[in-house]
């Protein structure tokens, strides 16, 4: 791709000339000249300047086509690198931090033995953002909790995980004083969320798919939960719950791979009655794009590992 085309894509993403110019280390005037050069070449206007900078229909079409070209070029570069250097590429992986924390320590030793020279760049974000990074050629693949694939993205289901409730002994003592500790045996058979209507909760941020599932569940149950803490740092939910801030919803895959000491230190894990939604954990790649062998080997390791994780039988 020409520099003018690369710079245009940055401006199309930022929709702010000053911010885009700063990002690619050129002056605003230089960036404007590159955009003007493209507009003259194609005989169209690519941006509307009022009331604020936005893409015209021609600009949106050009940005879409250039991203496709960018993806093809990146794929070609990976293949040429594989042919030329055999095993010296870069794998750009997207994975939410809570998944990365439990999966990567198990994946990397296996992968490193097979491809010791491949560099790994890991990005952490919500699935929707990682999907856009994939479509724009910034990721080779991502692992995340996903609902529907955008056009051009191919999904492979890794795990349809069950969701559990985590709550500390101290909170159970506080909110169920007449039933503790016998209530723990009862809750191991399944929690009726109505019993927890007065218990504070640790909630995901609004951008989380799990948060949308949980909000729908509470609405169906006629409960307005108290959010003691709201955070998109999923791995902190367990620490907040362990320290008695509130109960939290636990993805089964993460829970299955957490250190055993966490659940033996006063944090209880219970199934939830009438909670039907499952987190569909997927691996996403670009549809129709051939990946080099060092990326395919990474995919194979992820698929094998996730297929061995049991999220159904975590309550002993």
C-alpha cells in the first residue's frame, strides 16, 4: 500500500486530523496533503469537515477496500516470512486478560517448544474491539466471548462454559446468619438468586457480554442488584469477592483453571438455578485467509487445551 493510503486509513479510524498525524509522526499539513492527493487521484471527496470530521460514502468505501488490501498484504507478508525464515514470524494474538491469565501459561510452553523463534504480541480487549482489530489487520486471531461473527470473520467454538456464583464465607454469615453454614450444602445444589436479592454484587462493565447476560437474568428474576464494585478487570472479581465486597459471576473456564488456593481460602463456588445463558468462547480468524504454519500450530494447541476443560462439574 502507498503511504497516502496507509495515512488515510489512520485518519479514517481516528476521525481527527491532529490525533491521526500525531499517531503516524507527521505534521497535520502533511497528512492533509496525502488525503488531498488521494481525493484528486480518485476524483471524490473522502471526508466531510462539518459539523465534525466524518467519512463520506466514497471515503467509507475506500477505507473498506483498503482494509481488505491491508489484510491480504499482511497475510502475504506472513507467508513470505514463513518461506524465507522458516520459523521467525510474529503472532499477534487478542485475548481478554482473564482468559490470558489462565490459558497462556499452559499454552506457551507447548508452543515455545515447537516455535522458539516466533515473537508473540498479545493484546487484551473485549471481543467487539478485538474483532475490529482483526478486520483491520492488526490481529492474526483472537480468543473471546462472542455472540455473532461480523462478515469476513470465521469463528471456531472452543467452549460453551457454564457460569457460577462466587461468594465468601463472611458474606454468607452476614446475609444468612440463621442458615449458615448449612446453607452451603443447599447452595451447592444450586442458588436461587432471589435468596441473594439483598447481597451486593461485583459487576462487569457495560461493555462485557457477560454483563448483558447477567442484567437480562436479573431483569427476568425481577431483581435490581446492588453493584458494590463495577470493573472490567475480570480476574479482580474473585479478589473482591474473597475480600467480602460482594458476590460475583464466574466464567467456568477461568474458574476451572484458577489456582486451587483461591477457592480453599473462604471463597465458595455455587451453580445458579434458572441461569440459562452460556459463554460461547470462540477462536476468531479472518475468513478465507491462509495462515502460516506457526499460527496454525498455535490454533491447534488452543483448540486441544480448551476441549479438555470441563466447566460442568466444578462443584465437589
